[in-house]
C-alpha cells in the first residue's frame, strides 16, 4: 500500500451512528484476524452503541476508516481506560503513532491506559516508541469443557443455597455485590444496573448460567456471590466457546469456599447447554496475572494460561 495522504482524525462521544459503528466493528474484525487476538474487548464493543461517556477517536482517509481508539473515563484523578487499533493494510505508515499521540492529548493530565490484546510485537514497539510503560497483564486461561462432570462438587457453606438469576428482580443486588467484590478493579467494579442490562439483552445471555449464592441464615436472603457462565460463538460463523464471565464473592463471604463451589457448579451447568459439541468446547476466563489466589484456584480446576493481554500507561505529563 502506498503511504496514506492526509488522514483526518475526528473525535466523537457517546453512541456511534450505525454506519460508523459498523465500520469500527469491521475494522476490529480485520485487525483480530491479522493479529490472532480480539482487537476490541466486549466492553469496548458494547460502548460503541451505548450512551456512555466513552470518547471515540476516528482516523480516516476519505470514507475509509484506517484507525480507531476509544477512551472510557474512570474515577476522578485516574487514567482513562482504552483500546487502539489500526487497519492491518495501513500499518507501517505512522498511523498508530498519530493515534497514540492524540490519545495523550484527549486524555489530559490524568493520562490513559491502553490494552494490547494478545501482546503483539507491533503494539509493544509502538508503546515503546511513544514512551508508554507496561503496567498490567491479563491472562486468558482455558480448559476443555469435557471432564467437568468428573469434578467433585464442593459442599456449600451452612445456610447458603444456589439458584438462577431472575432478570429484573436481582439486578440491583447483583450490581451491589459485584461492586463490592471488584472494588479495586478499574473496569469490573464500575458496572451499573444499566451496564448489566446491556448484557442481559445480548443474545448469548442465559439466566440459567448466572448462578447466585444466597445466604438464607438471616432474617432475609442476602446475596453472597455469583458465578456467571457464557456460551457464545467465538466469531460470526465460528465455533462456540464457553467462558467464565464473572465470578464474584462478597468480601463479607470471602474465605468460605464459595468461589470454588460456585465455579464447579457453573462449569457443570454449561455442559448440557453445549449439546453434542460439549466434548470439544473450550472454556476460557480472564484474570489479572498477579491475582495469585484466583490463578491458583483456576489451575487446580484444570485451567492453563494460553494468552496474555497487556495494558500500557501513557507517559507522565
């Protein structure tokens, strides 16, 4: 490809109009195929059509979308969280650096953190050239669904029962426990009821795969934790993949063995939903690489690390 002449960079906020959203989705699909890893996270894709405060940076040459970056605000004084990608056919012409420098300008004095899905050499080189520092690793771990029926089902703590999520009735309680369980997590702990309901409307959502642990020992039932499993196509026309979507335990219930008890039950609930393909279905999860209690739990249940996503922080200003 010849060098791109006169690319323009526009900034937009909130939900994107359908034609522009589709262009970003197509660009992300092309980058995913080229890099062997999802170019945009599910959160980023959902923000394309939500009325969130996300900022979109759109790099174009005429009508062609050549690059895209997204920034989502976090708490006051903290770096914005985001992602960036460039059309594989337009790489090598400085477009990534152009986008990266604009991200720094838009983020302002609090700076930004950007994800590189798959820890690609190109992203590492771009980050190094721009002075961005590697600050976080997110592991993707995987195990086959086959064999989960043989896992020993741990007993539940006294007074605790497990049931399926009821949309509408359990929304607020689930969000409250999720916020408490992930209070120090930059993305997961900030979910609102609106964020939850975006996902409840997704075609993959199955309430039978969102298990709630309720403590019934008090005057009223109290949500102690949840295990949310997901079964969805990996890509349009691709094979299905299972996922541990969210496993969260209330801090008041930590140390009771609920995490393992819920996860084994969640894995086994996924098996009948997988049908005849269950024996070949992989189950994946994402976990911070420095979360040793979680990674050890997953390893004991047969999960192994298969890929790493890396987050970079912008230079201090």
